């Protein structure tokens, strides 16, 4: 699943975490954003979460305020699959869910088709496996 992580100045924290809270719908607010009805939010470190992002299709490009954005249908699948306590591992440039020992080279990521308007020559920011 191709994801988007934190843009410059809003880095996604690197480390090993566990899903702490799951909310089917959340409102996310910050100094310069207020997004209602964020689907399938899984918080793993304070206000950092994996969640659906209906407001962009730039997956594979860092665009978030630090959260891990996924397409809404992918967020739903992950939300249904993962439970509170599921490990989340964020490596420099890669994110893994479900395997605390995962490394970027452990196995090939599953990839979803990129939206037609996405620049296919852009390097991927992060991926789930």
C-alpha cells in the first residue's frame, strides 16, 4: 500500500510503536488545518496516526503534518485487520505494520495502482508491507 508521510518540517516520527487507539471517524486539527470526518484513524504515538486521506491523491509523496496517510479504501482494510496493540514500525523512509522486526528489505511491498493523475516518476516516500 503506497502511503504519504510528513512533509518537510512535519516529519513522521521514526521508531517502534503500537496502535493505542482506533477511531472509525476522527477530526484532526492543528495550527494550520482542521479536517473533519477523517476515516479509520489508528493512533500509534500521541497525535500521530495511520488514517484515510480523502483530501489528496498524492500517495507516495510526503504531504502530511506527520501522520501516515493512506487511500480511504486501504485505511478501511488496515483498520479492520489491525487491533489495538498491533506493532507499527517506522523506518527512515519506510513504514511496516504488524511485524516489529520488519526491515525495509524483508519483503517486497504490495503496491496498489497509482491514481492516474499521480506523477509515476516521483520516488515513493514510504510503503506499508
